C-alpha cells in the first residue's frame, strides 16, 4: 500500500471516530446528530448537479436504506445517551461486521473460515470486556443499545453493498443518500425540540460544520483509497477507528479506560481487521 494511501485511510478512520464524538459531546445527542446531518445534506446538494440522476431501479433500495440509516441513528443516540463513548463506539462498530457474517452463515450458507472464526472470538471477547459485566448486576442499557446499533449498521451495509454492486452508479447513490438522509435527520431533530435545534444552529455551529465535514470526508477518502489499492486492505485499515475512539474517550471525555478496556478495544480492532482480510 502506498504511504499516502495508508495515511489517508488512517485519517479517514480518525475522522469517523471524530464525528461520532461530536454526537456524544452535545448534551442532546439527537440535536447534535441533526446539526451534523444538516451540513452533510447541504454539501451533498452541491454535488447533485454534477452527477447522474439515480436510475429508477435504484430508488426502492434508496428508500429502504434511508429507513435503515434512520434506525441506526436512533439507536446510536440512545446508546450515547446511556453509555460511555469508549464503550458504545467500539461495540457498535465491532458488532456490525459480526452481524453481517452471522447472517451470511445462517441465511446464505456461507462457511466460516478459521480466520473468520478467530475474528469473531476476538470481537466477542472485546465486547464482553467492554460490557463491564458484574455478577448479580444487569448490563448497562448503553451496552444493549450499542449491540442493536451494530445490527442496524449490518443491515444498511448489506443493502448498500448489494445496491452499488448490482446496480452501479455508486456516486449517485452516495450523494443522494447523504442528501436525503440529512433531510430525514434534520426533520427528526427539529420535531424533537424545535427551539433547541434552531438555537443550536448558531450556538453549536462547529458541531454541524465539523461533524458534517468529517463524516463526508471520511467516506470519500475511503472511496478514493479503494480505487488505489484492494478494497479489503482499505476496509481493514479503516477499522482502526476503534482505537481512535478509545483515544478520544480518554482525552476528550475523560472517561476512565484502564488497561482492560484498552485490551478490549485492541481485540475488537484486531478482529475487525481479520474479518476484512479473511
């Protein structure tokens, strides 16, 4: 992998963790999510005149994935409202690929390879460690919301992957998805608390601009990198976002990570890399 591609994908991983941190940093995660998606929708609107209009057969899939992306956002903000960033982010990111793999095995007859089995064990071990399970005490609500968030991630990943591989027009799909997804999230945040949302547009403008730019930049960097080197290499390196999330949880949110949670994040990251490369 060329050195410039390597560092570009690392930057994308850091940006992905960064925009998620901006959702958590706001007292109202729904408002923060809405602010970020306002920006992504506006930026996507600027790209629309320069791309082809999505073909008719793509629109049903766009509508399906809009529902799935919205479900992902609902549970992500619930998870951030209930749990630590250093717990929620790696569990949500780590469980997503495992859900995809399990669905492929159960419904599509895919066989586990030894590397995939090892990857699932590493991720499961990391998730279990981050759950902070104590005998006689229930698991945190944030843990369950993070796991369900991973299921939504798996769902839209499979739908989006099928759409762009079978129909094509990847740029049209991405731009229109960002545009429409931003509109849906903006309406959601506005209806949740219109006064706070409007006030936050000026008070927390850095969340909107910073999160929106980081979200779109992370995606486009990875998309560019996949034209330079094999997709599996980019996908594997991108999963280092889990480690960037661990760093942000320590230095931005002052969460007590501890040695065990660092090991847990490393296990999840290693498992994700193996799943992508297996």
